[in-house]
């Protein structure tokens, strides 16, 4: 399918796929939607520095498995609104976006899957709004309590998280990213993943999203708000059935956090992928799709409030 002038990437090759806009929590999000509106709902949340395109290969298998799928550009990214200031990127605002997104489908709950920052939002959603999450899937981001504990006690993790501290500077990270055509971000993705994971076309599409007005600052403001607008969730235990998938060659996160995260889940399962990196959704899409279909229960059971 060809890209239109306002698109950053073509829609998934699924007959029901459409590009929509949803008004949620004071902002408008661009959302790719597909599947029968009557089917159980799955929300897929991308990470940094991506957009809905991260999940393009998952829409068809999930729709074929009998799910309604929503894949938003999260606030600040690509074709979604990019509000100014750090308060707009507090974690409570990011998870509230998902609550309201689920409501735009006339639902009270959904299955929620996230990678990287999308996984951080998914964790917070399950802790802050537990009734909204049917089944939870998180990929290569730890439970927030675990991340804080390891970041403050493990020198290896502290070194791996250097970029989070770099992003706290005003304007300098944006200048650095733009001055070499976003090579900083592309190198992080390309050299941190298995060979051949990303193509030149992929990076052209990412660059198009990153060049949108105010996008780069909005994306980095997620990190700034994490440090300067800290908000702990009201609980630590996750009640929703949870699948944690971890590519153990992650260049940014130590693997010990995976097992420690599952300990905070009442019904948790850990799937380790020893040969994969932080970018495992791109590296092993068939494996991840199989794990998600198994976890989300393709037998027909619906998450709370979605039937």
C-alpha cells in the first residue's frame, strides 16, 4: 500500500486496517486500527524512538487470531499531538491516554502489550488502572520498582543508562540528533540489534517521523519527565496475567531485571530469548506473535469488560 503525503509509513496489509484519530485525555492521537470492532481488544504500545510502525508485522496475525487491534502513535510521536512542557509527559498522563483510548472503542478493558517505553506505560497502566488491563505483555522493560532499585545499586546498569542522563540537558540532545541526520538514533538501533534487523527503508520512515514539528523534543521529554516529574504508581503488585519477554542481549538493560520483575506479578511468566537484543520485536516477530497469541488466549476468552 502506498504512503500518502501525511503518512510516515504504509498501513499494514490487512483489509480492515485504517488510519484514525482519537481524542483522548486532552490530546489527539493518531491510531492504526484493524479487525472486527466486536472482537476482543488488544492495544500495542511502541517504544522510543519508534512509532506505530514498530508493530506493523503484528497486526495481521492478531487480527487473524480474532482480535481487534489498536496501535497508537503515543503522545509526542509521529502524527499524534505534541503538547509542550514536561507535565504533559508524566507517566500518569501517558497511561491515562491508554485508558481513554480503550474507551473510544466502547470498552472498559483491553489486553495491553508494550515494548521499551510502551512497556513502561503498560506496567504503569496495570498498576494505576488495574481494571483496564485484561492480560499484560511487556517486552524488555522491567517493573518500575525493579528498575529504580537496580539503577541505584548496579554500576553496570547505571553505565548502560547514560543516555537517560544525557537527555536531561535542555536543547543539546535535540541539536546532537539533528546535526548528523539522526545518525545517533539510527546507530543505536542498527548496532544494538542483530544484523539485518532494520532496512534503509525502515530508517527513512523513522527519519520522516522524527522530522515532524516538535516531535524530537516531545519524544525526549518522556525521559525528562521521568526524572523531574516522578510519579510512583499507587501499588507494586500486578494482578493481570503477565507475560514478560526479554531479549537477553539488550544493550541498555541488565537481564537480571527480567526475573525480578515477574516476582511482582500475581500470575507472571518469563520468556527469555538468549540470542536477541532490546529490539526483539523486530528480530523475532513470528516468535513474539506466537507468544502473544498463546498469552492472550486465542481460545476465545475475553479480557474483563471487552466482550
